[in-house]
């Protein structure tokens, strides 16, 4: 018995260190909906938190410290009927930087093309072979997109299998009447985002993300100067693609997540040559020109 006890304790500690993929927080904001009875939104919020955090999204094993920290914010804008809702959804995700207490943003995206039906207490179930609920489809789609963005920062094109899962959801959802799933539903839609992620034309963005994180941010503790050079070169590599595809959704998504961080990285610490970096940043993300002024 004395020999078995330490083994049992070790086994329990091992399993306790393993976790699902996400450390997610789902927020349902119903401030724009009149009325005092908001119980359905509390129920929805609880159900979505359970759905995202308790579902096993991959066949990989995640340690607790390696979970993807993310926030899904559903802003309910209208309630045309008791069980019908129009909303927007904001996604934010981050991952830890090696040998650091810092977490870096990897995905920051807002989707305004979101409507769904929901009956209080209905079970949320994802079926990869069938479209049943736009609510489940959108949440599942972005869960796989976030998994892909995270994996791309650790391995070259590491998110491929997750993006294919997201693309499968798009294919099934296109048969529905909901917007956001088709190429002609505006520029920033779910179809175009995953299509660019899986297109070889846009591999340069995914490769830039990999180098930015693995050889840049994750090596800051060892060589700050060289890491800044790596990050600068990764960003500069996007220039040619932007000149060819100035309306790229993927470049915009990358810059939405990284603009504040880029400005902070190059406004302090060891100085490198930044003239070309600033030129490219002002070209591919002119909307953030005030941030680029901080770069020294």
C-alpha cells in the first residue's frame, strides 16, 4: 500500500496539470435590449462558457499553463422576436511569451455579421457533419480560428488542421440563410478570413507570425537586439504582399492584434535601424500612423 500511494498521488498531479485547450471567458452584453427580464442572457452566457471551455476541440494534450487565454464578447443589439437575436462578436486571444510573465495578443477581431436563434436552456452541440445552429457554428468557427492562430506562432503553418475545421464549418453554413459565410458578404467575413489563411498566396503572413513569435518575442530574454531585428524583418516581409493585395483581410487582422505591441517594442530598449520598418508600417497600416510615431 505504501508503494502504491506515491504512484496514485503522482497520477493525480499529472492529470490535474492537463486541461482543455481554452481558458476562455464568454461575455453576453445585453445592455441594448430593453426590459428587466434578462435571465435568458445569463443562461446563454453560462452555456457558452461551458461549451467553449469543456469541449475537447483537438486530439492534443494541453497543460494548464499552455491553455489559450481568450475572450468572446457577444453584444446583443436587437431582439426581433423572443428567440431571435442580432449581435456582434468581439474575439481576443493571447499566448504567453517564453521565459516571461508577458502575454502577447495573437487575435483581435470583430464580426458584425452575427445573428442567431436561441431558446433558453437548449443544449449547445457541435456536429462537424451538419449545420444546426448559427450560434454554435460561429462560436465553433472562431474557436478553431483561434486555435490556428495560436498554433501558427509555435510552428510554421502549425494551424493548418484547425483552419480546415473552420473551413468545413463555412461550407456547411453556406447552405443556411445567415450572412457572413459567403465570399460576397462584404470584405471582412468568415469565408474570406479562412480562405486567406489556407491560401498559399498569404503564407507570408503566417510565416511572419511564426518568426515574429518564435524567433522574436520568445527570444527577447536572451538577445533583445537580435529579437527586434527578427520582428522588424518579419513585418517588412509583408510589404510585397500588401502591394499586391492591399485589401488583404489577414494583414489587417495581424496588424489589429499587434499594432500596440509593435509600437511598444520599438519605442524602448536597444536601438536598431527602423527607417524601412516605419515606411512599411505606414504603408500596410496607415490607420495606426500615430502609433508608428513612437518608434525610435
